[in-house]
């Protein structure tokens, strides 16, 4: 017999184990609303509703937010990409990451999926740079560069080979910082093809 179960002496008892009498304990997972249990927790808020500091770090609930995020999930991927480029150019790397992440989610299952995922990764990488985390910045830029390397020429207005070159150079700078060097003084910019909007 399994631990924590006892059988009654009635007919069919062997087939119907009863829970041992230890008081009314909710089943595991009930606090999360599984098994039809009542969930008294508030519904999770979206990322843009969470108060954040200027670098996108979460602040305690009830704090004034220092960062306003658009509802990127409600926008088409082309608009998300345009907003991400604008945000990145002004050094707002966390909003750029969020916009590219929304475009990536909307383009899943398409040829552009890996492209937007890599852009979301580089946005997160530069966010880590601004937050003082060289290891996270290096790892994410290296990952983005590997994902973008197979692309040739221009994709969605971005000069991908030049972007990969920039990411690799900046990843090396972050690696040197990680080894004890000074934080790099960078001015990253997404290389565009000729005639692409800036």
C-alpha cells in the first residue's frame, strides 16, 4: 500500500484507497489553481504593467515606474521592429529587446523567427552591459552573432554581416571587462542598408 493511504474494510476497498486522516490539506498545486481549486492569487500582470527602473529592472509593486513600455504584443511585427530600432539608437536597450521579442513571438514558424530572436538577444545583451553585467552581455551577444551569421546581405533593413562584425567586437570587449578590465565605452548602432529608415 502506498504511504499515506489506508484502506477501508468495505467491499472494493482494495481498489479505492482513501487518504489518511491528517486534516484538510490541499492537493499539491492547489495554490496555483490546478485541479479546479480556487486560486486566491491575483492574475499575473504583463511586463509593461510592472514598475521598472530606467534600465528595465523590476521595482516593488506600487513604486512609480521610471520606464514606459508600449504594448508591443498588440502591434504588428513590422511596427515592433521599427520601434526597436528607434529605441536601440537612443540607447533604450530594454524597450528594444521587448519590441524585438514581441516580433519574434509573432513570427514563430516563419523564416524570420531566428532573425528576430537574435535581435531580442542582442537587445538583452546590451541591457546587461548597461546594468554592469559583463558576463551576461558577452554571452548574449555571442549567441546573437552565431544566430545571425548564416544570414547574408540585408534582412528587414538591417545590414546583417556588419551587425555580426559589431557584435563579435563588442563581445570581445565585454570578455576583457569580465576578466577584470574597464567597462567598455561603446556607442552601438544597428547597421542599416542604404536607403533603410533610421
